[in-house]
DNA sequence: CGTTGGGTTGATCGACCTCAATAAAAGTGG
DNA sequence: CCACTTTTATTGAGGTCGATCAACCCAACG
C-alpha cells in the first residue's frame, strides 16, 4: 500500500499539471486584485503585498480538475481569486462528505499542515494565487498582523464548521437545504451585489454530500420549495422569492 | 426581546457566580501545572508564563454549573486545567447539538469573538485558568509565538470539526458510536497513560447530541458493542476489549 | 423508603434512502 | 446542425435505519 500510495500521488500530480491551464501574467496584479480585501491579503499594506507578490504564482485550473488530494504532502497553499472549489473527504467505501465550498477570497491550507486534510477540485474554471507553504509560513513569522489575520480567518472557518455540525446533526432535510441556500446567499452577497439570485456551481450530488443527504432528497426538497413559491429553480442556481419564509426555516 | 435578553444575561451571570466554587490559591501555580505542555501555555518560557500568571485567575465550577452561554458577551476566555465540559448549541425548539467536549488542556474562546459561539457547562467538577479576553488578546499581540500556538490549536480544532462533519453526515449509528469512543480514547491517552479504559463523564443523551442520535440509539449501539465483546460497559465509562475491531469500524 | 435522573429494552412509526424509470441538459463527433 | 452518448436532475414506489413512544430497571439521595 505504501508504494502504491506514492505512485498514486505521482500520478495525481501529473494529472493536476495536465488540467492546469496557462498562466496569465496580466491577471497577477495584487494591487488591483478584486478579492484582496476579502482575502488574507486584506491585512497587508501595499508594500507588504508586493513582498507577498514575489513568493506567489498566479495560475488556474479547468473545471473538474484537481487542486490537491487528501493525504498528499501539502507543499503549497492557495488563495482563490475566481471560481468555486469543493473540499471533501472520502471514506474507504466511497462515501463522501463535502466539508466546504471555497469561493473567491477563500484560503486553502489554513491548517498549514504537512498533509492535506481533504481533497479539493474545481467546480468551475478557477484562478488562484499559489504560495509555497514554507515561504508563506516564513512570511507569517515576520508579520504578526498577517498571522493575526490568518487566525481570524481560521476562527471564522471553525465557527462555520460548528454551525454545519448543527445542520448535519439536528436539522431535517428541508431545513438543511434551506440553511444551505441561506448560507451560500450570505457568502455570495460579500462578492456580488445581487442577493436573491444564488448561483449553484455544484451538482445536487455535491449539495447532498455537503448536507448528509442523497441526491434525490435534495432534488425533492428544492422542488418542494419551488412548488410552494419560496424559490424558483433557474439554470445554474436558484432565485429566492420569499426570503423571510426561507430564513424562518433556519432560525438561530 | 432585547430587554429580556439583557436580564437573561444578568441572571445567567448571577447563576454562574452561585455555582462557581471557592478559589484555591495553591492550585494556581503555572510552573507546576500538569497540563501546561498540552495547553496553550506550552508555547511559553518560564518568564512568559509568569506574565500570563499575572492576568490569570484560577477558579473552579461545580458539576452541572454553567461556564458561559451562547450569545453572551465573551469577556473572558478559559484554559481547562481539570474536569470535562460540554460545548453546545441550542435551536429555538430545544434541539441541541454538542459541538465538542473540552478536556484538561483545552482552551475555550479560540474565536476571540465578542459573543460566545456556544454554551458551555461543566460535566464534572472543573478547574480553569480564566483570562480577561482583552488582556489575553493584548498578550497575543506582544508574543507572536503565542499567537502562532493559538493558530495551531485553532487549526487543530478545525480539523477535528471537519472530521466530525464526516461522522455526522456519512456514518451509520454504530460507526458514530465507535468513532466517538476512538476519538475520546485518543484524547484521554494524551492525559492518562491507560488507554483501553475510556471515562465517559457525559450522559448517553450528551453522546447522542454530539453524534446526531437519540439516547436510545446510543444505548442500543453500546449494548450491541458490549454483546459482541468489543467493549465492556463499566461505571462511568467503557473498557475496550477488541481495539482492532472497533478501529476497523471507523477506518480512514 | 419514595423520588428522581439516567439507562436499557421493546414495539411501532416515519423520514429519508434505495432502486428504478424517465426527462432534460450538455457534450461529442460526423 | 443534427444523431448519439453521457451526465445531471426529477419523480415515483417501496424498504429500512434510526426516531418515537412506552415500560421498566437501577442507583443515588433526601
């Protein structure tokens, strides 16, 4: 299994390289980055962001390609600049739990651990800033307010994870789907202005694997919400018709 | 509701004071603290720990008393020095999700937020070091390696929370109970030497509310494990008979 | 003792899963 | 641009795991 694991990693890296798209040098401009204030870079001054710039590499991934895989060595960390990513853990028998969806401004590699704690793959075309973990870590040591920012982002993730525990452990299927939509709406609202339209770059299966439900149940609950005029299902997402109603389903 | 909320907080604080036991001045000795290396203090030198000492207050709580409540202002943070604490979130209709059990060495208040993200109450007699959040936060600013330690602890909590998501979302009842025992065993092992005996200071109801199960199901699963000689149920805990078997239930 | 809180066990129920069929959408190649 | 396949989504019928409801046990404790 050890030797097999090594070759798995090697082939995964190769696959990643194959799916990874050309670098766009023009997109690499931290000073005019649209997600800078939302991301970890928001803690940095213009001069500091230039330092970060030197250790970063702008790159992108095609939809359905792999950013990294669980248990692989975590040599790099990422800052998402556009697109959506699913983060998941697999059980040996194939059951999957999605632990989160990363959107622009999100940071992948908060744990700064040797190994990736989960797998990540692109749901859409994704652009990122990539950093070597050691270089990034070194910069953290030198800039305490940068470290402080990372702590604040990690704490926030922990809070979201604890909220997700409540959803997974104690919510009904309908409440889970409602909570998912409200949670995603809040996150999109930070990025877009519009707020009743919720893009859903992930499949129903993904939503199910995030909420601890089957595809069929997710589909049925969305259909139910649509039938009672709480939402409308549109291509690539939903539109909220009755925000008050859906929010009342997930109170607290 | 606003006025009521304020009086709720006031009465909660009063209740806390009532349940809180006498300070034991002798117990307050960071230099000889048994959990120092496990806790956030492990990052500090002897001199630094003396500084921390000055802003800390040694205190304790009786079993079943409240340390703090969700949505209350989080003016203080705690380092658990002995005993066990349950951390939970309540839904308006009374459903409860336990988001974790805090053991000696654990830190409460990682989020460093204005409001508590969950409620905490003592399962046993509990001793703690209490810090004012602002004083603690100020110390973090001055000691980057202390901040680094807090980040590392927060990352670890996030990893545990993500593991718990897999358990809540994609595990069967039997697997949940097995995973709970294995997870707790690992945590006790850091503190005690013995490892096949797992103290369970929480009730079956608490275990259920941690795993997204009912009391009855938890009881049935424990009984099943005991019937097939995987564990023995003993007063205040369980003893593992077949570690390999129970570990195989939660592989990955 | 009687009371109370926790734990176990059994019988029944139902929310969600499984299995199956179909529909709709998105590629894919000629 | 149109057949063809593949993937994703929806809908229905039936089954099951864990919830619910209920009874009972037991130890702690005033």
